[in-house]
């Protein structure tokens, strides 16, 4: 079993314990059934409508004796004061003598759970629920029918005390509930069982604050064997709604290799409002996270049986903090804000297939509360001086009355103060850093949002010991200025005073008694005009830290004593070289040691000591015989010195000579500030060209947003190169402008192209509208293919447009098929067509851009660009022909054309009395004894062949030596089967008479009356 650690997380329920009588929660915002419409075998029926959920009516049922003698069922029907709208959930508290309710809480798992618990649902004590609108039933379910209690319309649910309730939500309006009790055959003879009904009611407002009042569970894909394993299923579901973060329900699928799921649903008294958020606190086995369990945990919010308004996997709600908590085996709280009203929330665990781990999760708590408060910007990262208090402000995101509760711990802890939104919370006096936590909750409700941490950093007040000063270690020559350089490990600003209490400030440019004072921005004090007469001099410096503005206390300023010796000595310090960019990059690259070389001229002697103050550190060397020096220094100090001044002091035998030397740092210059990339190469920050190493890329000229190397470049993007952790005031960043060349993908008239089998087509034969393309064997990456590459039937090839060195980001996919060339055909009469008679000609269907051309005739039907047929009346006896062309996208030859000459004759003539031949071209084969056969006079006297064709040119009848016996039935299988009756219509005949060397051709009319 997974036992979630009860450690600080983002979740907290209010600590207020409301010790109220059980039914007081139901007294407000609840409508009870008010009338009994019908009852049978009920004792104390009035208890079911007394608005007291602790009293009950008992509905009795008995199996009777043999042959059903004395058997009876009981029922109780109650009515609400008014009609309830469809999908309005009402509840009925009830109980049963047999253990049939516990498995029914499992919804669709009820039958299996009954077997596990030894409680057979069918044939045991049974009950039915009938929701009615007056006398019309709108919902009828029976406990003995599997899954009847596994839908959103009707469920058995429990509260945190494991009391049983019916949750009824029909799809139609209703105002009555009828509950019937019966006894099945399994209980034997002379058995009586009671079904207790306490109260039927529905909430009109919150009766339980933001906590869900009921819960149930369900599942699918599970078997009896699996549920019989100890620890499998839903264990102690009521603990997910008990308001106790030290208890939890557990959904466990065990170890299985089939698709299955378990789900638990929490039911709230009233639908959520626009400001409400559902919160779910859960824990999972960390090892399951690596296997993707976050994708198999689903949150669904809905109202009754309406469609879900939220259906989202846990993976979509994970951030780094929540994932870290789950990975550490701790509990984490997830927020689900429904876009519209919902009165239930379901947490579903679906199985990971083929995972040899027990798949389970713990639901610590489900509840509803306002959204987390927002911390004012001025209350984020607050820093104060020790011995003071902080003022913290948070604001609610809700439009409803919400209070903000401030705590001293993330979980449990002490409620320090409750304030309104935007009202300040003032901390106690603090001497160490602390974290406070604020949650939002509705006034009068214990439930609240997860707490938001607010850190208060406490900074120590600087002391004199925190300040170091360079420049007063030895007496100073009066001919030289006194330069005092303060420094501290505490970042901040320095201020100079004449007194120890910080009342008489030394300001920049001050002239007093002939002495001039200059104070730089970095706090370096330069004094001109001091002499030996009033020596020594004492000055005081105060530090104000940069975080909270804390200052040295009066009387605890750093005292700096300066001694001056009258002397006309002078000295000039000269550095031999400036800092190059290459040397700077070497320093920043991790090799900071360097030699500071130079010389001194003037009143200096070999062996004199020379000191340099740099970035709060002191470096010492000795002048050689040529008054030169070389001192090993840390190059980082040269770069990071706050005022950019190298303060040098030469110690002579009598006094010191001081000089300020400006630190000349090289400018950051990039060779290419306009950089162009191909969009198809998916360039990133790492692809930008920089001069040397040691540079970083930022998202703004002065901001701290450092860009990761894998950050994609965007067209028109602006990026800034600079040094990491170095002041922008010393090294201004350089702007780099980026252009991405994005070429459109190539186009084609057909993404599936057909080629004739045996023609050996290549890539170059593929039709593409653009000229410059490259072919590849995959949509992304892959290998480039030579245009001479032979095509393979069924393969897909990918083309990219090319311009210069760039190609299109997206590739055009073209599928190749090899097909046999299908010639165009034209079906219809082409020989001995009758003059002034109509004939229909057809070609292949499903093609495009049909073009019909007729010479010597007139189109009477069809013949348009979309018609695969044409009907023609031939009007000439000579120069008659028909042609058709079309576009065939599916063929390897797309444009096809066919032309057919048509011979036209005059039909229906008498060949002469000497031949006795005459065609009667109308007959009615209806078995009435009159004109039932197609007749040709005297045909019996000749050897002949008769062929009959349909309007489409299909032969339907053929006879050798015709004997005037054709009754309109087909004897040639084609569009009709041999023996089928031909439909009424026009047909065409051809009678061949070899001995006359003449064919009779014409039309005939078959009429079935």
C-alpha cells in the first residue's frame, strides 16, 4: 500500500472544527420531501418526511410460505413540494438489512464486488427506485440488475461517515421518488427484510461548505480474480472527503497487463460558481511517474449527467514544483477550475500495460474553494532590517466575498490573522528570515485554497567591523591627495561624515577651511589640502546595504584616521599595458591570474613598497632598481572593481604618494550583428556567431533573462550578447539582429502520382510546380536523393524548395503508384445506325473534363463536361463520327481521347415484294395473345442472325435463323441475366441475311403494358 508522506505541500484545509449535531448540516439550504403519495407495508412512514435524517421509516417485504402464500412487497412514494428540473440531483438516505449497498457504491463494479463480499445482488434482498413526474415514470432501476446503479442518473453513494444515500438525477423533470423493497428466492421461505428510508431531499445551497458531501466509485476491465486480491480496488473511499489530510482513499489496479481503470467521484451539494476551483490532493508511487502514469490519471468535472466541462490528464497540470513533490513521494495539490457549473469531480486511474509494478494512487482530499490569492508585487521578495516588521499584501482573485488567512506554516500551523483582500498583514518584529503563508477562503467556510508562500528576508544591520578602508595605512605626503577607498562584503553604498553619529555629512564638492572633498559614486573619498599642522584627521564612513537599506547604527560608523606629513614629494604611476578583450575572455574563462606591470617616476626609490586597492582587495609589490614593478593579481578584481579606479600608493621613507588610475576595459565588439539563417535548419541560440568564448546571450539590453543555448531563434528576433555576472555599466551588451529565411514548401497538382508500368520513371518525372527542389526519403532529416533515382511503386518521396543555401522547412509529400495504362473506350452503335434515330454512347465513369464532339448529328442529352455519356440523333448519312476526351487523374496517362466513325443508314424500309421482308418494330410481350413477339415478315424463309442491343450498346438477345419467337427476355448475360425480362424501352436490332448480302438495321420499341 502506498502511504503518502504527510509533509508540507501546497495544500491546507482550515483547522476550524465545527462540533455540530449531525443533521444540522442538512437544516439549511435543503428542501425535503413533504408528502407521502403511496405506501404499502411501511412502518413509521412519517419519519421519511419529518426533515430529520436520524429517523427512518421501514419498508418491509416477505418471501411468504410455499407457493408464495403470504408473500408481499413494500413500497414508499414521497413527493417534493415542487417540480425539480432535469439533471437536478436529489438524495435519499437509506439502509438495508442485507449487505447489498456496499457493492452498489462501486457502480459498474457492483456485481463483481458483490461476489467478492459474498453479497449476491440478484435474488437477494432487492429494491427498486422509480423517479416520477406525477404518475409518469422518468427513471426506473432495480438493484438486482447489473450496472443499473452505475450511471450518472442513479448511483448509491456514501458520506464521510459511510452512511448510504441514493443520488438520483433523471434526464427529465420529476417531483416524486418511489422506493420498493422485495425479497428474492435466495433468502428462502418465511424471510422478512426491511429497507430503511430516512429522508429524501435536495440541496439548494451549500450544506457542507466547500467539502463534497458524498462519494462513489466505479471501474472497468477488472475481473473477479483481480478484485479478490487483497488491496485491489478502491479502499476506504470515504477518506477522500473527510477533510483530514492525514487520511486517504486508495485506487489500486494491482499488477495487470490488460486495459482497465478505476475512478472515484466526489459529489458536491451545489454546482460550482464562476470563482470556484476544485482541488485534488493526491500521491503516487514515484517509480510510476517515469513510466508515464501522469498521462493515465484523468480529472473530469461535470454537472449531473451532462457532458463533462473539464476532462484533463494530470500531466497537463504538472509544473516543476508539483512534479518534484510527487517524485519525492510527497502529496501534491492540483487545481481544476471548471469553465461552467459542475457538481461532481471524478479522478480516474487507467492502467499502464505490461508494467510489473502495483499501479495505485492515493487521494488524500477533494474539495472546492476560491482560487489561490495573488501576492502584490511589493510583497514579493521582501527584505527588511533585523529588528523591524514587514507589511505584506495579497489579493483575492474572486468576485465573491473572500477572506485571506495568514499562517506561519504551509500545513497546519497557527492562524496569525484574517484580513480582507488587499488589506495588509503586518508581521511581528523579526530578527531572522521567515516565510509566511496566505490562503483564500469564503467567509464562514473552513475550506480554503492551497497556501501561497511569502518569504521575508531579514538583513543584519551593518557594523563598523563590516567595512574596510584602503589608503590610510601610512602617512600621506601633503603634496598628494588623500584617497580613501571603502569596501565591504555587504553590497551597498558608502556615505562619509565628520562625526561618529552620522550627522555631519561630507558631500561631493564640499570645501571647508581650504580643504576640498570629492566623493565618487562608489564611495571613494578624495581629499585635497590637508597638511601636517592638524594631523591626524578622523573621518567616518557608513554603509547602507543594497537589499533593505540597513545602515550602521549611530556611534557604530567606521572611524578612519588619516596622518599627513608636509612634503613636496610627487610620484607618477604608469601601467605598461591595457586589458585586451582576449585577455578579458581568458579571465572570464577560468584563468584569472595575471601580472600587473608598470613603473613609477618622481620621488620614489628602489625598494619602495607599492600597493594597489582593487575591488576591496589589496595587492603589494616592490619597486626594482629601474623603479619598475610586476604584481600578480586576480584579474576578476580588475574587471569587477565597482568604481573602475585602480588606487595605487607608493610608500616612501617618510610619507605615501597616492594616485588613481582608471581601469580601461575593452569594448565588446562583434564582427557580425546582422545574422541570417535558414529556417529549415531550426537554428538556436547556440548557432549565433560570437567573438571568442565567455559571452552569454540575453533577452534584453539590461534585463537578467539569460537565454538557454537550445532556445529557437525567431525571424526578426533581437538578442543581446554580454558577459555573465558582470555589471552592464562596465560592459554594455551588443544587439544581434536575426533574420530567418523561410521558403514555402513546393506545390503540385496531385499528391498521389501514377506512372505507367514499364516506363522506368525517376524522381525527375514527378510533377512539381516549382523548378528548384531537392528530394528526400523522409519528411524530416533523412537522406537527399538524386533526381535520377528510380521510383519505387508504393513509396512516398519528399520535396523541399531550394533558394540559395536554404530550403523550405516543410517538405511536400508525393506518393507514387505504378499502374497499367487503361485505354479509353466508347460503347454504342457505330455501324448501320438509323437516320434520325437517337443513340446513347458511353465511356469510363468518374473522370474529369469530358469533351464530346459530334459530326453529322445532334446531342439531345448528356455531353457536358461532367457527363460520361451522350445521346445523339444522327441527321446525316455521310461524314458522321463521334469523339470523346477526358482527364484521368488515376491513370499513368492523364489525357485521353477516342474517335469513332459511325455509319448511318435509312432504316425500316421494305426490301421489295420479291423478298417479302418487313420489320414490325413495336411489340408488347405481356402474354395477352396479341403482339407478344418481335416479328419480321418472311424471316423464316431465310438463313439469318438476329442481334438486339440496348441503348447503351450492350447485346441482350441473339438468335440464329430467327423464327419470330422472341418475347422480350434476355438470352445474353450482361447488365441483365439470361432469362430476365427486358424493361420497356428502345432497343436496336441487326438482322444479317447472308444470301441477300444485306443487313437490316433499325430500332424497335418494347412496351410492357
